[in-house]
């Protein structure tokens, strides 16, 4: 700030309005020989600019911050070969904070323009570089559903990390799911590499959902960092709920609350009991090879099977339960359970159901004493929401 010295000025009383009349002696007297008016201008306070990161091997989760004292910031640019790092000046223009995170193995240039109190501009340049990370030190998130996909009302958001996350809370703070209309929900960590999100109740038909994983360079614990941000949007289709009763050997098909067809079915026989509980269609195949060795039945077992072209197969568990066409069991469909755990339909009914079905549609099984588990596919709906929410790292 510009500072003026005191101007010393000594005046005779005659020169001041309101003084008494001067005597002749006063009038003839020589001018006062006191000090003359002098402007003593001091230099403006220097501007100090401090950047929070410097040098080499800067951790990628460090937030870049620039602070100015003795002046205000006019512009801050942090650039790299990958582009500019976004950020924002504070309201009083004495600070700048990056809104983006750093990339590994990257050199950054910092250019700051500040202004002193006297209007003089000051430019400062600096640089730094971040630590290089191998792929084993970064975790990449795969997301289901796919971007733009339309899925059923039971579809969870499934995030799979290729390197384990040990600081789940740090990661989860940067994982958000929003929907229109808004629906309350929660994350549930099934393991260090797998997190699901589901709403409190089934999705509302016609919802639009956005997944924002702002995890790039987020510390995932144990020297591991998020590798890349992910944004996925998907839509919820009609409300399809299939109710399978293993005792009556029937499947009721509901569309948006209305029963549209009842289908005779067969489920697992003794020793291969189909699980009761809520399942979700995980994937669909027009044809699927089914070999009993994948579920632990060897070739020397009387129950061994190897079917090359099972039609209209829809997976509902990781352990090998499908809904599919089973023309070889049509005589038992509607009257007996003769399968190895799958739900068998006639080819005609299986084709009809396959064409109706979306990934994420709900299949509710009853009538057996063997139960579906949370981690056997998309078993998210088999926990009350209060218990499910306890699986969040932020609860």
C-alpha cells in the first residue's frame, strides 16, 4: 500500500484565516525557515507466492494449492502434457485450490500472476513432477450396468476393482450414485475388490441412474491409488418380477404389477435343490454350453452332463443356476422337480421369457429349504436394507 510521509508545514498566524490582524513587524518579517513539504514514498510490500507441492516424486493424491501474501492472485495455471489442472481462486483472491487430482509420472508447470498493492504485477514460475506408478500400484474400476444400458428393477450397481482396495472409506467417499426420481440406497462391500450399490427397494420403473466414480489418484490404501475416473449412465425398464414356486412347479410372470403369464417349470431334484430367495438375471445367452464339471460333477459321476447348445439360458447365480429351455424335461414341467438346480421351461416358453427379459430383472424363488446367499451372484435383495447399509465403509 502507498504510504505518504507527513508534510511538515509551518505557517505564520497571518496566513491562517481567523487569526488576529498582523502587526507591521509581523508583516515585514521574513518567511518562516521551518521544514518544507516533502512526500516520503515507501516501496510497496513484496508479494510472496507459495505453492503446496514442489520437487520430484510428489504423491498423486496431493492437492495443489497456491497462496499469496502481500497481494492478490490474478491467474494461476498448472499445466502438463496431459492438459491443464482445473482449479479455482478463493473469493478474496489470496488462494487457489485445484479441483482435479494429479496424474502419475507427469511433469507440471505452475505459472502464477499476482498483483501488489501498488498495481504492479508479479509473475512467478515453478515446476514439479509426480511419482510414477506401475499398474500394480493402481486400481481400475469396471462398472455394471454398461453405459447406456436399460436394465431391470433389481439390477445393482456393480463395481469391480482389479487391484484390492484396503482403504474402502477413502474410495467410497468418491463413489456416488444418483437417480431420477431420487431413491435412497447404499454401497455394500462384498470384498476388497467388489462393491455393490442398491436402492432401498427395487428401482422404480423408468428411472434414470448416474454413477460417478471420481477415484482417479484417490488413495486406496497400501500404496494403491485409483487409476481412472468412471462415469456411467443407465436406465431402468419395465418392472419384471418372476415368482417361481418349487412346490407348485409354476412361474408367475408379472409386468409392471400385472400377471401376464403362468408357466409350468421344473427345478432342482433331491441333492440338487434350487435355492430359495431373491435372484437377479445376471446375463443372457441365446445358446449356452452346460457342462457339469463346472459345478463339481465329474465325468465318472452318474449325474454327469455335457450339453452343447442349451437355448435361451439366463444366469441367476454364480454357482450355476440358470433359467433355460429344457425340452428333455417337458413331461415333468408343472409336476415334478428333475433338474440339477436350474429352472427348466419348454422351448416355446423359454423363448418368450427370454425376449421379455432384461438383465437385472427379478426372480423370486420359494418352496425349498436351501437359501440364496448375498454373494452368489446379485444376491443383494436377500438382506434387509438396514443390514445391507451396514456393509458400507462409511456407516
